[in-house]
C-alpha cells in the first residue's frame, strides 16, 4: 500500500533567547521574502546614489530600510515578533542586517531540505 504524508514546512529559529517558527509554505512568508528583496535592492541603489552623487539623506535611507526589515520579520515570524526581538534596543542598521541575514540563511537551508 502506498502512503502519503505532508512534509514539515516549519523551521524553528532561536533569536535572542526566544523561539520562533518560520513556515516556508505560507503565502505571507513568500510575500515577505519578495518584499524584502525589493526593499533591499532599493536600499543598495539609494546607498550607491548617496556615495556616488551625495544625493539623499543616509539616515532616512537607513530608517526606511529598518522599517522594511520590521515588516519582513513580522511577515516571516508572525505579528509582534519584531517587537519581541528588538524590545529595548536602539534602531541599529547592522543588527537588522545581521538578523535578516540569519533568517534568509535559514530559509535557504529549509528550501534545500524541502526541495
């Protein structure tokens, strides 16, 4: 007899001592990933323009991207997860980049496992 079981599409992450689950199969996870790619490309373009032409407000560029990162984290890990992770912290671009780099790395590993 043949048997079918759904694959586990969830990956457990530990961030700052707290546990979070990312579910690769959820539409909001996929949407968050696409939005993050778009906002990251815009960040890189804005930084290049700032460096090459001195155009733009680098603080505003960084804060805008951190806001995009907040949306991505909540999209990946669930509403309110960003607030749990960053509670009591000052907005820091490097911390946002490090966190998203970790999450993206885990997503990539999960994709290899699933496909």
